C-alpha cells in the first residue's frame, strides 16, 4: 500500500502526461471494459485496426473526429475524449530554436564518420518507448523531494493546455506543450539519474523537437538502436537551445555506430560557436555501469574522445549546465 507521500506523488502521475496521452489511456481502459477487440472498435468508429493500436500504445495522437465517435460507441459523457487541444502536424519551432539549428548546420567541423558495417547490435534497444507511460511521476520516491520539485517546476514551464506565458527573449510558444511531453515520455531512459538530467536540461528553456543528427553535421553516425541501420537522416528527440552565442542540440540516449559496435551515449551533443562545430558526449557515471576505468577509456576513444563524465551525485545540483556549456566552449575555442 502506498504511503501518504507516495500517494501524493502518484497523484502527480496524470499531471505529467499530455492531454492526448491521458485520453488514449482512457480509450484503452474503456475498450477492454466494453470487451471490444481493436478490430471491432475500428469498424464501429470508421478507422483501421492499426490506427487504434497506435493510439493505444501512444505512438499516434487520436484525432478529434475519432474521439467524438468513440464517445458515442462507448456511451460516455460528451466531451470526455475531446477536451484536449487537437492540432494537426508538428508544432511550430520557436525563433530561437530555428536560429540555433541554422547556426549548427552552417558551421564547419570534422567530417561525419561513415557508419561501419558491424552487424546488428548485440544488445538491441528501441529508439522510442510507449508514450502512454509517465516516466517521471515517481521521481520523488526514487530521488527525493528536490528531484520531484524540479519535475513540477518543468511542468509549470511547459503546461499541457492553454497558451504558455510569454518569456522575455523567447517569444510565445503557442497553445500548450502536448508535443513536448509526448516526446519527453517517449525517450528510452535506463536510470532515474538519466531522467533527472533531462529534466535539468529542460529547465534551461530548451525546445524539445525532432531533429536529424546527420543534417546537423554530427560527427558520430546515428544508427537504429534495434537494427543497427544507418539513421542519420531520421529525426530524433533533441533539446535545442542557445547559450550566449553558442548553439546546442542535445540528443538523449542516441545510438551511434563505432568501429567496435554500437554505443548508447547518455546524451549526444552537437554545438556550434563562431562558425565552428563540434560533437561531444555527456556520460553520467556511477556504479555498477561505470566501475571499469579501462573500459571507460576505450569507450571514450571509440566516441572520439570528446566525452564529459558527470558523477550521478552532481545531477540536480546547481551549476551542472554551466559546467557543460563551459566544457563545450573549451572544445570550440
């Protein structure tokens, strides 16, 4: 049974999910309650079975038209599935993010490596996970109240509904942050520290959007985490920001190919300043995954040597992002 503090954290679970994700969870629950198969539900609302499956797994946001038909089929109160903000296509990118991407793509740096043929990954990992899961709500249980506070702070900066308040120098972000939370919850994290680190990155005000590492001139070749195939031109979630005159794109948990196989850096970084571009990696250290220093050195060499190691105990403390920006500045000087 959950204790009082755990109940409060569990109550935050729904608030960390995007509106359309919450609706998808309700649709899945109601379909099972009504004992409909996905194919039967699809026939009743006029869509395909794969469409229903994609909605229920969080891979595709439900449309307003289908949501309205499902309200009728399930006999629920009108408006239960249509209270969210429905938008078509990808949300527009902010002016600052567009400028940052332009600076990175136009900068010069080392030529991107060719993805060597080393077969499929020995330990395949999905590039994306189900967006129906809220990966952040138990943060306080695992990492303490301060970590939970930082998640709530990010939520306040990225409201799911309504227009985001104007931030000096950053412009207007538009009606809610539906896409932001779907992206954030769809990244395949492997530890609570990795999740907290991305919350800290998000608190910088960075935009989270789909970006192609190869089109930005990323030196390390991006690969599909499950098959090992070249995916440099495919868009992956990235935090895009500007820090002074430095433009930065940070890709969480991005699979890259090396001469000795595949690596999944905690965060792959492409930065530009003064017309120069550099690729780096931020690794979060801590037992039991980084206990072998010799193996760590070999990994760093495979990744090109531009690796910043951050102890897990530093994540969430003041000054971490300033340290990362300073490190990137030293690589670009």
